[in-house]
C-alpha cells in the first residue's frame, strides 16, 4: 500500500512505465507478425522491402517511375498490390483490368499536377535571376535534369495502389479526403479507354504490315537457301551495290565507283503463256552435257537480245506467282558492262570500280518497270520491278514448264529496288537512305527468244552526263 501511494504521487514515473510497456507490446507484435497474402494482418517490413525492390527496377535510380511503366509495375508487384501471386504467375481478370485503368488515371492526374507546379516554379526562377544564382550556376553547375518528365514518386505510387487494391489499410480520414478526386479519376479513365482503343488500332495496322513484309522476306530467304546457285552468287556478288550508295561524282578512294552515263527505263510486259514462234533457250543451242561452260548462256543472250524479244519468268520465292514477262532490251545497253568468268558461274556486271589513272568507261543503268492494267477501272499503272544488278550464268537444269529436264547453261537477271529513288545531278549520284529492301531482290530467268519484226526498241532514258576525262 505504501508503494502504491508512492506511485500515485509520481505521475512522471507512471508515464515512463506506460511508454516502456507500449514499446514492448509493439516489439512483441512485430516478432509474432505472420505475413498474409491479402495483408489483412498488416504489412511487414519484408513486404515493404519487396515492393521497394520491384519499384527500383523501373525508377533508374531517380526515385520516380515513368507513367509508361505503371502497367509493368503492376504486373511485377506481388499480390495484393500487384497481379503476381506466390508462384510467380500473372493473374489478370476483368476486375484487375478495371482497377489498372483507375490506377493509371489517378497517377496521370498526379503527374499532370506536379508538372504544372514545376512549370510554375521554373517560370518564377527564370524571372528572378540574380547575380548570386549566376555565380552559383557558374561554379557549381546547372541542376541535373530529371530522367522522366512525367514521373511518379514511390510514396504517391504506393498510396494510390493501397487506395485501389487494399482500401481496408487506409484510415477513414484518408478515404474522406479522396472523395474529391474520384470524379476526375473517372473522367481520366474514360479518356484512357479511348486512347487505348486508338493505340490498339494503330498497333494492329503496324503488326499487319510487319507480318506482311516479314512473310515476303521469309519466302525469299527460304528460296535463296534452297537454291544453290543464288546462295553461291551471294558470296561472289560484285560490290557495286555498296559503292553505288556513296555520293561521289567520280571516284571514292584509290579504287572508285563509276557513275552510269545514263539511266534506261525499260518496260516489261506480262504474258499468260509462252508466245508462239518462241525459240526456247534450251533449244537455241546444242547443249553437250559434258562440254557446257558457265559463259555459254551469257554469250547466247548477248548474241540474241539486239534483234529478239526476251521471254523471262520470275523464279524467286516472292515473285514467282507473276509468271512470264517479255522485254525488249535497247541496242548496246550492255556496252561497258564487264564479264567475269569463274569456275561455277559467269557474271555480266556494271563497271563498279576502275583505277584513278584510267578513263571512266560509260555504261547504262537498266531500270525495269512493269505495266499493270486494272480491268475494273480500265486504268493502267506502272510498277517498278527493280534495277538490274548483274546477269548470272551457270550450268544447271532447265526449268521450262511442260518440258523434260535437261542440263543447259541458264541465265538469270538479278534485280533490286534499292536504287529506285536515286536522283542524279550532273553525273553525281545520290543514294536513297530510305531504301531498305535491297536484300529482297527479284530474280528472272531467260525462257526463250522471239524474233522481232520491228527492230526499234521503245524505252526512255535519263542522260546523267559523261564523266570528265580527269
């Protein structure tokens, strides 16, 4: 009893004892705390650290996360704040998608408000520039710019996630304070739904175009891999296409590229079948299987093209469905081109390189165009087939339809669209940087020759001017 009376007379001592007991109860409760999946028992230090670790993967050590990474943050955070369960599986349903839009909407409002405040403060600081600020900027340096223009801090992000994912952890006062924000969040959610809709449309168009382009390139690569003659040509091909892109009037380095003296635009005509009175390439010469050279086909083509219409067919995997075409090459269009005879192949190529001491040899660039006619609208259009890169001759089997296989010396014309929009000014060539389909080439094979009654060839040409002697 004497001890109790002493304690009643000492209120300060009672206060100290109460504080010790409260702290002891907090310590014991944290030790006995059991983590729950829905955080019904509260949040432990380990769970907070896990959220901070996931947040740190997107903030780039700036303490802020960009708005574009909110969805990725929700997909990586553990439940209940995020959408990933204990097994690491992503659990997203209709409710989760709706909550994600609401979270994005509120964080967009937070980011826009902070951005407007920053603009206001920056405007004030610019108006109040003083000598002291100028000296401080000169010696200390400028203030580092933020990595993200629309960034969300960790505290703001976690409060928003708690409000929409675990509302039972918020106090009543916080919930009452948030009532004024709900209307703006709903309006922003509708705006994000409309934005996501238009984004999905644009992404669908881009995906369709990418798949279409990829399908064509995939077909061509599969065909190129299966065709041994084209695969061999890729390794032996002249580097004219590389040097042609360099914008130089005459030469480039010790060994320079020769610009073409003129550009000939030649029209090819699509035909449904092999014309009558066609002398097939396989029948234009007696082919002795044991005595065929790679240059025999090229020599036959160079001998026949001045007075004959050449019948060609598309053989590559992408354009093979176009079938047969005919073409009238202008006389002397291959003058100035070089012939290279190798062990397995022969090439007719433009004079890609010449020594500086030699006089540049004039040659013609050949651009092939196909005339297309629309029967519904009774209109016609011109489609670019490509620029002739080289003519390849080799020893192989003839693939003329409805004829037995036999060993001949086929001839193929290899074209590319890489130089389709190249402009010429006074003999100088300027490459088109946007030409990105130079690897997707068009391959035509000679089928036969038709004797022309009229030796006049219809073509257009652009004279680019001959190079000077020096």
